[in-house]
C-alpha cells in the first residue's frame, strides 16, 4: 500500500496545483480517504489515475478530478445535512462525511453495491455514513430537507422530488443529459418555494440514474 499511498499523494498535490482542489477541506478529505480504499484489490494500483474505475455490478467510481470538482461546487460546511444519490463504492460519501462531520445519507439502487460500500466504509473506519438501499431519484424524505444533494449518476432531467427536498438556499449538484455518457453538470440552487436558479458547469460523463424520476430500466 506504500506505493499506492505515494501515488495518491502525488495525485492530490497535482489536483491542488491545477486548481481543481481549491479548499483545504477537500484536500484534507482526499488525503484521509484515498480512492484505493474503495476499489477491489486488482484496481488499487490504478486508483491514482484520472479515469473512472470499475466497481461491482458494471458500475464505476468516478475519476479523482470529477469527484473534487463536484465537492468544490457543493461548498460543504460542517454540520450540513447532505444526501448523496448513487453510493457506488462509498468513496464520495466518505469524503462528504469528512467535510460535514455529521451523519450523511447515501442511496444506492443495486443491493450488491450497498454491501460493497458498507464494507469499504467500515474498513476505512467511516462511522457517520448511512447507506440506504432504494431509488434515490425519489430522494430520501425521512431526513429532508437537505442543505446539499449530490447526484453521481446522469438524469434525463432534474428530478422534482430532489428540488422539493432541498432547503431554501440549498444546492443540488447533478449531471443532466443523455443516457449514454454525456451530460451537463448542473448546480441547481433553490431560491424559494418552487423557484430555482440553474447553471451548468460543463460537460461530464456518468452512468445513468435509473428510477422513477430518472431513466427507465
Ligand atoms: N458516488 C459513487 C462512488 O463514490 O463510488 C460513484 C457512483 S456511480 C458513478 C453511480 C451509482 O449510481 C451506481 O452505483 C448506480 O448503481 C447508482 N444509481 C443509479 N441510479 C440510481 C438510483 N435511482 N438510486 C440510487 N442509486 C442509483
């Protein structure tokens, strides 16, 4: 793991130098929870590379720069109530937890990945992430309203329930676009009941959000 750790530190330094990691909080979270802790043994040696990596059930864990960009857009602060949609490996949820230092809720639709993420989080020593099985396109009403909702799968449109479950002043980060790996990364701010301001950060590539308010299976 020494090599993986050395390579990971170099990746974090580069992300910082390139201005992709801009805050001390995101840098600290990246150093505390390297991506190699959240992939299967055979992929650990690639964890520092700027590409998505396979995780079980044909899904992926995003590239380091993509995760950093989304976390910086979210501007997370201690104590914020955050929902993540698309747990995958659990890596992004661990990073969120390190930033908000309180309970984090993350939803995953594939049971195999619920287990995979829970194991990874336990092994990494993350205690404040709750992995919930289910369709995250409906949000997670029991813990709403949220300061931030971060969706790590591409939706055909912004799911209404997610906007409803945001606090006024809250922010939703979500890729919206086509099914096959081309979306705009939107930052949706809830400015009042039924009112949002939406801006696009740029083009991204995510696996599809599948569910009632996402793509149909
Ligand atoms: N955030 C993850 C990580 O850190 O490893 C990577 C997520 S991966 C790019 C997208 C995940 O979203 C997949 O695990 C997929 O099964 C999940 N997903 C897709 N549609 C979903 C839905 N409606 N509800 C919950 N999870 C969903």
